[in-house]
C-alpha cells in the first residue's frame, strides 16, 4: 500500500515556502525608516497671496501637519482632470513663479495645465514657507506630495479617476517616487529626474553626506520596480539628465516606465511646448481609457513648431 507521508511532507514544505513573508521592499522599509539627516529652515514665512483669479491659497493635511498650496479656483460644471505639479530647485515653497511671466526657454510655472482647463495644484512641502517640519530632501517631501494628491482628489470639480502627478528636475524626481506610493493616480510625468540624488551633493551638503539607507531611501532607483501607475520620463536630449534613463530603465524591471528623449530641447526648453501638448492630451483623455503616453513624433512636432 502506498504511503502518503512523502506526499504530505512535500505538501507541507510547499505550503511553508509559500507562507513565508515576502522579502522587504524599499516601499515596506520606507514606512518605518526615520532619517537622521534634516535641515531646519533658516526662517518660516507664509507663502505670498496669489492672484485670486488664478489660484486659491489653501492648506492641505500632510503627515507633519498643515501645508500650504496654490490650487486653481473651484469651477462649476463637469468634473475635470487634475495635475499636482512639483517644481524644481531645492526649496519646495511657493512664490510668484506660478503666475509671473516666464520665458518660453524656461517656463517652470506649469501654467499650461490650468490654461487648458485642468485643476492645477502646486503644493508647498515640509520645511518650506510656514509649513511644519524640516527639509529632508527627497524623503518626507514625497509623503507630502502623496498627501497633496489625496487632497485634490476630494475637490468637488475633480474627476478622481483622472488625477496625475508631474514635476520638473528635482520635482520630477519626487513625482517619480510619488507615483510609486499613490495608487489613485491615472498617470505620472517626470521631466528630467535623476536616478541617484547623491549627484545633487554639490548643491545640498546633506545629500553629499547621505550613504547606506539614508541614500538608498532617497533614490528613485530603489522604488521604480514597484511602479503600477503608467509613468513617463521626459527630457530634452540637448542638455539635461538623460544619463538617468538607462539606470532607471534597468531598475524598473518591466514596471510601466517609459522614456522620451526630445531632440532640439534642453532640460528647460522642453517644458513649455511639451507641457502644452500634455495638457491638451490629458484634458481630452477619458477616465476609462488608457493613460496618456506622449509619442516621439508628437513631441518632435511640438518642439519643431516652437523653433519656427
């Protein structure tokens, strides 16, 4: 008579193997990680009041308390798509960049989205303006971006199925990481992000000091394989952070991350024509359709038109 013991033993071993906890991921570890590297702001001051026809100055609930943000005024009518935009630089506060005239060669205002009719939110992050907390540089600030996404989703004029995050340079780096952490997004667009923030060390000494977990937790390459939101990295091919493309591509391991190099554009001049194109596409996109993915042909045409 055949013994069932070997079969039972194999079954138990299989079940035991299947029941083992999954290995920790960057996303799991991030939840419990507490950074020792912070920079307290030299001063705290409220964000300037924006033109009321363009923006409302609001407060949104963030992990450390109440943060400031500019948001386009609520409008009656059909629900609209929304974009949370993170600007570049290393002070993620608010000022007149959102409405002051900007040259076409370097327009970081994200005005294309509000001018196309989308809801536009520009959140201020921890350690900036009169927000609580200190600057952590690519760590807790990403949690603030996720909180801003959750906030704008509650707006009465926003279609919660058409919410996007986008950003430029350092803001593109954080938008890339926020796309991993925010499941409610329809899509994400990172203009000129980096793969490894230690390259910013000559601008921010803290990032030059970061090593081990302190650096790993701040780097997009630690997260992008967990992307579930279609995300596009966009950069001008004439000058910028295209060196990050291959490192991010390898780290993504098949996650929905695509890359678009824009000939004839730089890290800055890519913004005006391509955000205008993206804004139009996002405004026309349907909630039940695929996420907008810009093509090489259409961005080439947009930039070529800009140069005529």
